[in-house]
C-alpha cells in the first residue's frame, strides 16, 4: 500500500469518527398558533409539541394588530411586558435555546384574553 493511500484511509477514518460523535439534528420550524397564527384562536398551542434547542418558532400576525414580547415568568403571569424583548414585524422568528420561554402580546388586553404562549426546549 502506498503512502498516499495510507494517508487517505487515516483521514477518512478520522472523519468517520468525528461524524459518529457529532449529534446531527435538523431544526424544525413551528408556526405559533398553528394555521391560525399568533392571536386569539390558538386553542392551547403548543400542547403536544416537543421543541429542541435550535428549533425556530414563528409568530405570524397582521402588523399593528399584535406584537410579541419575550418576557420572564412573572411578566407572563401578570401580562406585563416591561423590560421584555419586543418583536413587531408580523413574521417574527425566534431560535430556541435550552430552557423555558414566555411570550405575550402587549396590545390592549390581548394577553389577558389568551394571546400568550410558553415554550420549553430540551
């Protein structure tokens, strides 16, 4: 066996070992509220969904009708968006990190009327 073939075989073996150790995952995109989008008709969304770190949640809504504010649990429970991260493009995409995340709409009484969601990514 020539020296070049040995180097090629060793390189391929190393690449294979790296690939076997790498956790390859493809992120999923979840439209918040399903087909209804972010709004009053979310009907228990995200019940039954499993989220992973790296997944994307997408908030779709008519601009000016809603917004999305990423808050802590206290902000979620009280529908208080002060200090939260505000999104208002009508097509907001949030890439999930590991943990639990709280989102509310701060327009009028929308949050207290159910325009809010909790998402946990593992």
